[in-house]
C-alpha cells in the first residue's frame, strides 16, 4: 500500500507560532478516518517549518554532497518506518542496501542493542550512536553523498542542522558540532504520536531497521482518527511543548 497519494482530502487552515513569529498556513489532510502514517507528509512539513524558523539569520553548513551525517544512527517513529517501507516497495536496489547494512551492523555486534534502542538509557544510546558512526555504514538512501529521498526524509534528519564547519561532521564531538537549537523537536512529539493524540508511550526505532520492523509488525492495528483531528492534535502538542520549553528556559 502507498501512503503518498491521498484519495480524498480536506484543507485545514491554522496559525503556526514558531520562534516568536506567527505564520498563517494551510494543509491538505486525509478526509475521514486516517492513520498517522497517512498524515506524515503534512507533519513533516510542519517539522520543516520549525527548523526553517530556527535557522533564520544563521549560516547553515549542511548542503547536498555532504553526507557525513548520513552515517549516523537515526531514530524514527513507527509511522515513519511504515512510510519508508511503502516508499521503497518498487526500489529493489535500496532494499538490498538495507539488507547489506543490517548484516554489517549485526556482524559488528550492534544488532541486539539496535533492536532494543528505545529501551536503552540515554547514555547507552549515545555510546551506541558513536559505535554506529565509526563503522561508517551509510544510510541506504544515500546516493552520491546526498539524500535520494530528501523531500520524504524522516523528522530526525530534518532537525539535524549545524553551523559548525562541514569538516567537523566527519569526526563529531559535542565540543566541535554546533547544532541549530530548536524551540521544540517535532520528532520527539512524533515518537509519542502513535495514538494520534500525542499521549502514547515513547515509540521509536533505528531507520536502518525500518524494513525489518515493518515485516514483523505489518498486521499490527493502527489508530485511526479524522485527518483534521490528527493535524490539530499534533499542532496542539507542538504548542504545549513549545510553551513548556520556553518557561523552563531550555530547548529539548
């Protein structure tokens, strides 16, 4: 099944408040009952707007042809795993890259921890991420050091934006990588959005295991809500999280 063509849709108009600015926007969402995966293109667009607002006035180092970050451990939501699996149904060469990458990670002894990623403590995830990066296993979507699915890339990828020199990304350390601070991380909201309301437990997995996970969970039930409700629920959570972040004086 493809999640990239809406049979019927409705337009929702809303005001998006980001980084002290208000932006009038509209989006087309599925008409009638829909799953989170059906609304992902719209939610990705909102994430992009958050990042663009945070980048305004800054000199961003990221550009096509610089694929160092495409060898990092990328967490994605379960809905994004389903979305990506559908996207590459007709791309056997990409499916083979997934298979080869997973085999390389298993051979290096990372497979067990990767399959338990959401259960690991933050420090354990950070250590695993460094091990993963040093193996140099490229994202299966990386072609000529550029993302071959850039418009459909996961939220975590959209949020990775740096102002530090490009060369620093080849050997990243906290003191040498300057990330663009975000007022809120839409990806984290999406990790809790399996119920379409943002109240679900934290659910995420490594991008590299997307096809494996979908094969194991293809028949799992998925929450369905009105398409407009999915969008409005996400926007409400985005606003609440932003308010909480501002009041605490820190970014998430």
